[in-house]
């Protein structure tokens, strides 16, 4: 236990930052109507704003992955936290729309380190047989930030104003950054210094063109729609207008996805150990996700309780990502682990931007011109279903990608 003490502290700090970036990521969905009114923008422009987070996040995956493989964990994490603070302050204080987009981009860029630092610490200091479980527990703990980013943040914004809310978040980030820099341990520092096999440019190019990594990243990205396209932003207005929930109830139901994800990481890791196959469990989560969307699209006016249970279940299914990262962590050499996970995460998160742009532009294109009393556009049932149907379609393509990967692995193991 004494050998694990310092790595556990490092893992805990990295996981706190992972939770923190979820709060920042989800804040835009809660403020959708406020932002549309303040900047007099349409839904397509709002979709761009939501998507800019994912552009920053995806764009910084590989640079942060390289930095984590080459430099000290604490310095890289502190740098990433500084980016999120700068982004948060730019986002909240800007009156210019382009500056707001830049702020959102910087929040995403800094947040890119959140999961990568967790994965790096787990890879360096913990036994390989515990990797899937550790990543699962990291998701469980980290996703409490996503749960807090729903109804609790909406209450804070309503009672204290979103300017004060974001300033408090920036101060919280500063505190995490200071703690990261202050925590030091000689044994950990020596362990980090002893890792001399840093990935070369050749290694990185090899990873970038590795077919298994590419298929995993693209297929995983096609399946992120329920989380990054639906739960992050569009679930709230969908439940309000299609299932006629009150705003606070719709926010709560949408954030229940993250409660499900808190449970889902360890549950899916256990199932993968039981079946001895990460990929089989990923395929099954995709198939059950299709069933959930069939229910919410075609069974209208579902009760608050039923929708809450359904979204909790969807959250468990969204944790297939834990198995994707555990799979990549297993096949990648230790010196390139962060880089391999970064490439897969980069592909995954790029699809977040795609989903937001596609959904918002399709909604805007199909809009019949109706607005509410505040002048915010109101969309009908068919508009939502047509626009959000990209999520199950892409999910099906992702399932096919993982199925091809499973066949490929089966052939290799039986030769």
C-alpha cells in the first residue's frame, strides 16, 4: 500500500480534473436559450458553439498525448488546466461571438488532458489486470462532475447568475492546478524519469496508420452520438417538446445518462472479464442503444419515471468507451500508450463536433418558423426525430466496424 500511496494521490487529482471538465462541457446545453437570446443567433450557430468544444478536445489529443509521453505528468496537467481557465473566462466575459467560440475551443483544448492523464497514471503505476477496472472507477468518479453539470449547475446559474457561476468554476480550476503542482513524490518522479522509451516520430506515424487503432477510433466515434450529440445538448429540448416534460425535469432526465455512466464503467468491465472479450460487449451495448432510441423516438409522452430509467440504462451502455480504452491500452506498448489512446480519443471526439453540426443544421433546415414568447425557435416532433436519427444510424455503422474487428481478431487467434 505504501508503494501505491503516491500513485493513488496522482490518480485522484487526475480524476478530479476529469470530473471538472465535464461540468464545463455541459454548461452550454443548460444555457442554450440564454445564449440564443443574448447573441441573437439561430440553432445552426448554437450547434457550432457546442461543437467547438469537441474541435479543441480532438485537436489537442495528439499534442497532449505526446507531451504526457515525453514530459512530467504534473506540468502537462497544470498547463491543460490553465487552458480551461482561460477558455472559461473568455467564454463568460466576451460580448463578441467569435471570442465566445474561441473560449469554447480553449475549454475543449484544455479538457483534452482530463482522461489522458488518468489513463497515463493507470498505465504507469498499476498492474495490467486492474486497468479495465481502474478506468471504470475513473469514469464513475469523473462522471459525478457530469451529474453536477446538470440540475445543480442550472440552480446555481438561476440563483447567482451564470457570470458568477463561471467565475467560481475558473477559481476551482485554479485550485486544482495549484494542488497538481504542489503534490510531489520522489519515488513517482524517479519512475517517470526512468521511462526513457519515448515514442519517436516513426512510432507515432505507425500508430496513426495502424488499421486496428483506426477502425477502433472511427467505430467508437460513430457510437458517441447518444452521449456527445444527445445527452450533452439536445436531450433537454427533446424531452421538453416531444415528451412534454418541464424544463427542470428535462434537465434531470438528460443528466441521468451520467448517473448511469457512473455505474456502467465497472459493470461493463466486469462483463468484459466474464466474456473474455471487450469487443463483444461493445457490440452488445451498440445493439441495446438502438433499442433505446427506437423507444424514445416512437413511444411519445413517456412518463418522467420511465424516461429517467431509460436514460440511466443508456448511460450504462455509453460506457462502452471504457472497454475501447482498455482494449487499446492492452495492445499498445507502454512507451506509446498515451499516444495510442490519444489517437483513438481524437477520432472519438471529432465525431462529437460532427453530430452537433449535423443535428443543428438539420433542425434549422426543417424548422417551420414557430417561436415561443421569448423568441426562441420551437421545433415539432418530426423535426427532432429526423435530425436526431443520425445517432442510431451512425451507431449501427459503428457496430459493423467493431464486428469486422472481432472477425479479424478471431481469424488471427485461430491461425
